[in-house]
């Protein structure tokens, strides 16, 4: 393990820590005060992702999510040998974030844990869908040179907020195994935890492969129609 990988895994830890402390913290603060509302909680998740991508994207790529890391590896945009280090950083960051919230607020709102509101089956389906949409956006702005790179943080943060707005009341709109695992571990809330690993991993993989499939013909057409120069 080289120094560069340590720094990149460290950036993943910091970004995931920020995601859990701000996002789950917003859920807890809203439970206590009612000041943020569901809209405010969703925007908090989107905003923290946006600012952490801007802050650390040039260091680690700003995955902050085991499902995203696995999807990048499956589509050959990330080295498999680095996957354990990234996921370890993400999980440790999420656990540290949940522990911080436990120390600050106690066990308010189950530390922002994600729980199905209308059954595990519905929550699983929704997590697959939400994660697929998120990964579709992530891989498009992260790997396609035709996308506007400067808008990556805004596009991804906006997608997180959008997904959280309509999916949050049903499944918690996790889209991220680490984000769900941290509060579950520290808060002891394990019900249907498997949904928040299986759903995001399947969904992110589907979203990544869908974009790869849509992108390939366009790349070939661009090459074929380019003028020949000498």
C-alpha cells in the first residue's frame, strides 16, 4: 500500500464522515426541532455531497460509497486492488460520523438510520432504482470527456437531493451501504440492513452498465464521422 493510496482512502474517510455527520445529523436535528423539514434534510444530503466532491474529488475521485466503488471497478474504471482500501475508508468514516452524532445528540431518531417504511421488498426495489439513477449520473460526469466536468459536484449533489426528496419517506434513500451501516452499528438498529447493501450495489452496477451501453455507439459514431486530416 503506497502513500498515494493512503491519502486517497483517507479522503474517502473524510468525505463519508462528512456525509454521515451532516446528512444523518440533519435528520436528528429535525427530529428534535422540526426546523429543517423533509426538504431541508434532502437538501443537506445533496449539499454535503456537492461540497465534499468539490473538496476531495481531485484526490480520490470522491466515491464516498462502497456501491459506487464496486460499480466503477466492475466497469473497469477503477482498480480492483484498491477497492478494499476505499471501502474500508468509507465504512470507517461512516462509523466515526455516527459515533460523533451519538456523542453530540444521543440516540435521537436512531442516529438517522435507514429503515423500510412499507416493507423490505418495496424498499429494496426503490434502493435499486435510486442507486441506478445516482450511478448513471456519477459515471457520466466522471468518465465521459463530453460531459462538463466542472458541473460534476452540482450534478451528483443534485441527484442525491432529488432521490432523497421522493425516496426518503419510503426507504430512507440511502443509496450507500456505508451511510446505512454507520448508524446501524452505533445505534444498534439492524432491521432489514441487508436491503441497504444489496439494493445500492445492484442499482449502482445497473446504472453504470446502462451508461456504458448507451455511451458506446455514440463514441463509435463520433470516431466514424470525424474528418480525416493529414
